[in-house]
C-alpha cells in the first residue's frame, strides 16, 4: 500500500510512517476531496478522530469509493444528538436528555457540545449556579451551535471495541475506562482489560447501539456506564478508539484492529473476521496515559526506566519541547501513554502505573 497521511500539523507524528504527507486539516472536507481525486486513492480511513469519520464517508460516497459506512451513518455517528434520536427509536438504553429551562432539573447533570470529542465543551454541573457557564462553554465549542444537557448516569465506565461484518457484530475487547474526577471530568487515565465487571449486558447494548446508528461494517467504539438499572450507552464511534484501544486489543487478543480498519476501507473480504485468543500466559493488558504538570515542556526523562518494567510493550511521548500544558487536562492534550501486559488486569495496571510514574516531564511553570 502507498499511504498518504493528512494533518494540519507539519510535525504530526504519523507523517514519519507514511509514504507521502499532505499538510491540510483532516477536517477540511473540500481539501480532502480534492486530494483524494487528484491522487486517485483506493480508500479513505479516519482511524481515531470523530469528525473526519463523516468527512471520509461523504468523500468516499461522492467519488465512488468503497467505504464501511454510508454518508448518512457518518452524519449520525458524528453527532451525539442524532445518536440519541437513533437510540430512542431503536430502544437502546441511553442517558435521558434534559431541558435546561426546566425549573426542576436534577443536579448533578452533564452538559456537552454534541458534535465535539476529547471532552471539549464537556462539564459536570453540580449546582444551578454552574449551569449558565457550562452552557456558554459548550455553545462556544459546538460546531453547529447546539448544546446537549443530560442526566448524570452513575456507575463504572466500560468500552466495547468491536468490528461489524455485513451487520454481524463481533465484540473484541471490553475494557474498564478509569477516569479522572472533576475538573477533568470524563478524561480517561487508563484503559484496563479485561473488565472486572459482568459485561454481558453491556456487549448486548453496544451491539444494539451500533446497529441503531447504521454501522454494518467496520470498527466501532462504544462507551457505556454500568448504571443501577443496567448498562447505559453514552456514545458510539464508527472508528478505532483514540486511546490506543487497537493496540490494546492486539496485545490482549491478537486481533490487529488497525489492519482491519484499513482492510474495511479497501473493501477486502472480511467474512472470516472473528476474535481469537493468543494462547499467551499473560491475561491482562492496560494502557496508562501520561499526565503532565502545568507549564511549557522543557524535556522528558525516565523513558529508559519505564521501558525496563516487566510486560511493557512500548512507551510513547506525544509532545515535543515547547508545548504548553494547560490546567485542564483533556484527552486532546495527553502527554503520552504506555502499553503493558500482565498476569491479569490488576497486574497490568500496577505495571502500567509504575512505567507511567517513571516518565518525568520537566516544565517551565512560569511559561504557562
């Protein structure tokens, strides 16, 4: 394959892995369309970001390329509001939408920008006095000028990574999504496999959600909360998980989701797609994210120390010296991650946290 990578950042990490680089935004639909036509590409894939998923589907449909999802499905999965309409029509359990003008709003509640990812515009609102500011923040982040207000569903979070083949839902991994508390509400600090919870109902709910939004082919990433009344779907993405979920899946099951995503984009025969065990001795895996201090990055230390931790697959540092880390850590501003395996889930998490703690970020706090 000849790979053309698209990113607005000339220093994007993925460029070194591609045959060609195109310094245009993956969110610039017209530019992506022109590039795809000019280079006569055979497939388009948006592996780890929500908004370009819809762009890839629409461009592929316009120029007659095979693509795992339709343009219509692409428009649904890139809008949390449209997703919830599809969930309601199909009877998929999901968080109840609230009217912010209601005098009897149940606090705490959640405010979101429905067409954003990476926790942009997301807020946990505990009191009526916090609502106006949260609505203004979500509105400022929203692409379409809409805001979504939902009930807060209490309970642990899990993620179902799967692939669908001609409407057949194939679950691959169910991971515990370990998150930070406010002010970084909803930000994942680690993903751990296998989940410590009974996730049979969660997998069923994920399959129903994927079908409801129209995903018949390709990878999917479904986030759920295990609420008191059962699993509740928070959102579905028609892509790979952005938190190294594909790499965790490969370490846990031997299934290469990255390769599957490319195969779907090229319309390969996927009839044999199924989960398969590795037969490995280690039965746990975890991705632990690197959380930086506030300030301008000066340097990174301790990578070699982290690489010495048993079970470590890799350490990845995303940011270069000069990058400024803010006070509100978001998924879009992660400093890096480690992937480890272990004898079980908890062993993998212990190893992962040990490796993550070994990596030290030197920052100039006065430059923040």
